[in-house]
C-alpha cells in the first residue's frame, strides 16, 4: 500500500514507464502487421496501444494529486485582508 505522495508518484511513474514501453513495442508490431497487410491483427494491436496510452495519460493526471482539490480558493493576499 502506498503511504505517501512521493511513493504514490513513484508507483504511478512505474506504471507510466511500463505503458510507454508497451506502446513502443506495440507500434513496432503494428507497423510490421501493416506492412503484411494483416488489418485484423493491426486493428487489435492499435486497440492495445490506445489502451496503454489512455492508462499512461490517466496516471499522469494523478501525479502529485493527493485528495480533493477545492474548486474555489478565497483570496489570501495581504490586500484582501484590509
């Protein structure tokens, strides 16, 4: 279980790195399948690439995030207190 934000971010970065590596491998395979004109297999691999990409994007959006963010924050400047 992740116990703090830095550990969480480290775990998320590991997932991002893993997804990016699968994307690279998938792109190589997709290119080879396209050259062979195997469109059915190409479509499957492109779907997998898309899933890895979306997973990595979701993990990126969670980096550094540790809870509910307020939608509005009151002005806390010195001018606002006068």
